[in-house]
C-alpha cells in the first residue's frame, strides 16, 4: 500500500490546484481555515479603505459644491 502511495502521490499532486487542500500531504483543515480567515480579513481591510476614500471624495465634492 505504501509503495502505491509513493508512486501515485506525485502524479495526482501535479494535477491539483495550489488552493486545493483535500487529501493532500502537509495540508490540513486548520491551514484551510487560517487561509480563509486571512482572505476575509484582507477583503474587509480593502473594503474599509475603499469606503474611506469614497467618503473623503464625497465630502470634498460636497464642500466644493454646497
């Protein structure tokens, strides 16, 4: 059984996308959860920055054209 894993593992590993974590060596559900949490935090940070720039631009326009 171990010989089959050693032979077939590199073959299937080459076909998987980097973001696929299921049934892969050295990848765990915890790593997936951490990556997802990091991505969500990045999106929230980006959304906050976009809203800050939007609010600044809107207040600037309202200041120029009362």
